C-alpha cells in the first residue's frame, strides 16, 4: 500500500510533493518488497523439509522406569531451588535496610 501511494506521489505533476523524502520512502519500500519475496520463497521451499524433520525426530515414549528417574532428578532440582529461595527470603530484610531506592 505504501509503495502504491509513493508511486502515485512520484507520478503526480505537483512539484511540491516530489521531495527527497518521497524518493527515499519509495526506494526503501521497493527494496523491502524484494527482500520479502526472497524470504517468503526461501521459507516455502524449506517448509516441507522442516515438517519431515519434525516428524522423524518426534519425541519418543518414555517408560515408567525412565519417568521415575527423570522425576527424581527434577525433584532434586526443585528442592535445591527451594533452598535457594528460602536463603534469599532470609536475606530480604538485610537487603531492604541497605537499599538506596527507598
């Protein structure tokens, strides 16, 4: 739409509308359209390969034993994070006393 308006302004006979800014806007929108066409074309070519790759590398089913191991690892990480959160909560009053942003 901007490109059409810019071309109409350039084609008009009114000399006051043909400023340097109009020429720059027209040139940049034209270049933008060219870049858009190349990007869309590249994306459409790659899209089937991306779908095939996603299908071939889809997540595998997890057995109950693997799930229990992963659950235990996540539980250990969660407990570590809770300990860090408690330590930060204990430091909050000290940080509020030293804060310069009150």
